[in-house]
C-alpha cells in the first residue's frame, strides 16, 4: 500500500486510530470508516473551500467529522439530520454544493466482516474486532457510494439570530422566537431524530 493510500487526512492510519480511541473512547469501527468516508469526500472537493457538514446519523459519523474537519457540533458547522443512514455530506457553505458519501449495501457484500458489522448480523461477542479493523483498513471507503449534491437553504440557514429573553416560568434565558416560555417549559423536548416528548428531561435532586 502506498503512503498516500494509508493516510486519513493529515494522519497516518495508526495516528488516526489513536485519535479515535482518545476522542470516542474506543476504536469504534464506525468512526474509522467515517474517517475514510470524509477522506474520500475531501478528495472530490475544491481546495480551500469553507466546508460545512451534515451527518445522517448521530452515531460515530459526527465524531469522525469533528476529528478530521474544522466542523464541530459546538461551532454549528456540522449538523445532524438523524434519519439513521450512514451517510455524510461535506459541502461549501457559500454555495451549498458538496459531496455525499454513504455506505452502499450493493457494495458491502464484498467485505463480509464489515457487512456483518453494518447489518448487525453478528453479536459483539461473535465479532473479532481485529478482523473487522483489518478488513476496514483494506476496504477504506470501497463500500461507499458518492454523490454530488447541493444542500438545501433551510439546512444552511443559521439558527437563532434573534433576541434571548428570560422565561417567566423557569427564569432561564431562551430564544424569544420559541414563544411565550422556553421550549422546556412548553413541554417540547426533543432528542434529534426522535419524536418530541412532553416528559421533563431531568429530575431535580438538589440545588447546589
Ligand atoms: Zn422555561
């Protein structure tokens, strides 16, 4: 394997695996494959673009984006639109044009360990993490499809530029656009990709 093929963005493969371990907590195969997917997307993007990202799952991919791009969940340059597909789009924030990389079921059959992992055909116990990592390293993004896309305006629009006010119920600040009280006090709680819930999202044990 040549030097260029073995790299994941600016890292050697080993360095990248170490970064994944320290950031994600363990050598998650999803983050490693995510790294290959991002590497592939970058290879198709113009140099020096201002890149934003969308992940279509909250699992693993957002961590790969945060490790390998300037986009973090905190700076808002990566958004999660959680439809449960293992796909990531990197796009130019000025034009919305970009590259979508997704795991393609029509291609993954050539990689039996990855297929078993992806479709959860084996339990964690049955799966040998060494074999899986080895196969992922050989496959890189070979089981992925690639699309040129234009990201819609509603995704690119910045959120909440309006005023913040104090909620009359909980006395904390919230975006005034959300209504008379904050969303928590309206009972509009949401974990991305799931139905809104009217359940309180925490129980107060003690005020410190
Ligand atoms: Zn409130």
